[in-house]
C-alpha cells in the first residue's frame, strides 16, 4: 500500500452550527497542546512553566491546573496503574510482571491497592486461555500477563440510583486490552462485580457485540450528556486475547485479530448497542477499506454535550467529531511530527479532551470560521491538471463520449453514488525500442 508525501494537517473540516464548540486539548509524545475549533494553538501554562511532562494521565493533570476555573478535581485522589514483579505461586513458581491499581492521595501516599494476579480466577478464563497465559508468563518475563489502562471511578449514574450496587460511583472501571476485557471492581471488597469479555462467542447475551479486541478508554457517559449511563468504548482492533492457536497466533497469545476500529455505546445492563461508529458508518467499503478507520493502540471517544462524539484515531494523529447520524462536522490532523525513542517520526496523539470556552480564565472566546470539506476529486497541487475529467479525451468511432464522462464521487452518501459506465478503456503509450536477443 502506497502513501503520498503530502497530507493536509491542522483543522480540515468545521461546521460551527453542528459542532459542540470549545477548545480541544491533546497530548503528543512530548507536548500538551490546546487548540480552538479552527486549529489555532495555545500554550497550556502551569505555575512551573509549559505543560510537557510525561507522567501518568498527563492531560488530566494539566486540566486540573489553575488556568482552569473548574478546580473541583484538583485535590481528589488519583488512580494510577502500576506494573510490579511479584511472586504468586497460584500462577507460577517464577517471578511475574503483574499489573495493579493504586489510589494515591494528595501527599502521594498509597491509600488503596489492587493486584490483578490476586484475582486471576475471577476473570473467567477457560482452560485453553489459562494455558496460553501460562505460556505468556513463562516466555515473556518482562511482559505483563494482564495490561490495564484507564482505571477510573464509575461516577454518578442512573443504574446505581435505581439500586444496582455494581455501578456504585466509587467502584472502579478499567480495561484490560490484551485480554479483551472491561471490568468493574467493587471498591470495598476488591472483587470484580461486572465484566465484558474475555470471550464473546460463548454467551448469547454478548455475541451480537462480536469480539471486542484490545478495547480502550472504557467509561460511563456522565450525567447531563446524551446517553448518560451507557458504556462508551474505543474498540481498537489489532491482535489481543488468549485462546486456541490459529493462523495469526501459533501459541494462542493475541489470538483474535481485526484490522479496523470501532466506537461502541453499550447499555451495561443489557449489552445492547445504543450507537456505534465503525467502517460502515464511516462509509468505507468492507472489508477492503475497513482499515481506513483503524488505530491499533491509541484511540478514545468522548460524548459531547450536544450528543456528538469526539473520536481520536491516535495512531494517525487524527481527531474528528461526528453527529448521531455519523456526519463529520469537525476534523483535525496533528501537524506536530516528533521522533520517538525508536527514531521513528510520527504525529501520534495519546489523549484528547474537548472542553468549554468558559473553562479557561485567560482566553477570549475565539472567532469561529467554517471550514468546508475539500472535494478530493477536484483537489490538485499547483501544476497538476485541475480536477476530475481534466485529462485529454480521444474520440473513437463507435464510442459514446458522454458515457465516458460519468462521474463517481466517493464522498456522496452511500446509495446516492453514481455508477460508472465504460464501453472500453483506451490506453496510449510509446513503446521502448525492442531489445536485441
């Protein structure tokens, strides 16, 4: 697959009337950046200088600083994911790299902790998966058998208000993407009280979800937002899970595979899909073009106040906002390319948050200027023929030239795209001189 040398960067689409207008904060490998809807950049200041640290949830740390009026979370305890080498004879006689969740107070004291290996039998792994996990532990001592990300409190929700204790606001929801799991911990007992995964083919209740593979950024939509109480998750795809060996996994480690992403809004009590954004909703032809919505390990989704959803396709440096009907009303391509620890140049984005204009003391509400989507069938760089049907036409006896001019617009809504009719294709070329034998 080939890639061009030039891509548009910055804000590429913007409809002020349909967007949930505000600032967008995002984190790259080395920077934390704030932009307005037209992509103008602002520096996020702290008391000790510019926001460039690479700590745990660095974006949330920045958003809690004094440049923001809403400081109610500034002194809250923080949940940190940790990885430690431990010994657990129930899993192996050898040391293993274990994952855990620590709650830290404002004085950096550990006031609560949880270790995944202590709860191995609560995750519902079958014997085949357990054998693959044992192989992972034996083979890869420096790799955690269970990765954990985005541990956070469940928060206020209608399910708990109705008496469902599983969704106590103080309970902790987290994703274990390498095992295809999303789970909730009871804060008091430390036991798992709700779970999605690790399998999706053994239970009719969840089989319609198909396989969540490498799910990330799992959280409940907050009160006051459309879809409040539903689970919102960025289902990355890629390779993850434990099970039978197959064509993509000779040892049963990371044995489920899918090369496209999905955003799912799920009722956590019935597992019904309430809304989704997949390659289908993006208008991509499946399966050939499914990969065009794909971020294998850096992705997130945020429900906005007007019902739109802000989606981060982090591996491509892309952030975009879609309506309930899947229309893209804002899009931004990260223009800041950085060199990572492996010497590779990329514009990856790791964390994103849309925030209101009123959240920032120092800045005036910016002017909002619409950005019309570019018609790629007519867009050309300087010196190139200007647009579709700009090439030379040769009239051939017996061929209707009008039929050759039928236009196919890939950006038209599905079902309204014109078909292309051709009598035949004419190719003109100058042959090279024959080579002697």
